[in-house]
């Protein structure tokens, strides 16, 4: 089973976290199931960028993003070549190292 390492994030997981995830689940679902409360304002329907992550290792082992995801990523804060929407990024057979950007573009965040 592949392992996902979430790098330290000041608010969501200050010490970072590592866990196993089944192939075929999204990075977002795997993170949420393992206590990482990643934002997902559109309820994982690929309609916003709040679940934006940067895949630091294992990016090339994942399926490529579709056109809708790429269009949305253009609006994400801190976009990098290895950026993905975690609600669309499906875990494959290889380990991943993921960074959650410090900021998101969320006009209606309930976190203060």
C-alpha cells in the first residue's frame, strides 16, 4: 500500500504526518481520513482551489490532471509545476510527499 507523507503545515499538521493510503483514493480523502483537515470548500467537486497541494515526490506516478483541474489550478495561490487539486489527485501505486500551501483562496472560510 502506498504511503503519503504530508509535510509540516503550521495549522493543519505542525509536525507533518505519514500514513498508508489505498491506491485509487484521492489525496484529499486520504488526508481527511487520517486527521489532516485539508480545506475542500466545494465538497470535492472540482469547483474551487481550496484543496490545492504541491506533490513534492511521486508527481509523475499520478494520472495527469484533466482540463477542468488545470483551469482551476491557474487560479490557485502559490501555483507550482507539481500542483494538484487534492480532490482530483488519485493515489497510484507509488509513495507521495505532499505539501499543503500556507494559503488558500477561500472567500467563505469558516476557519478564523
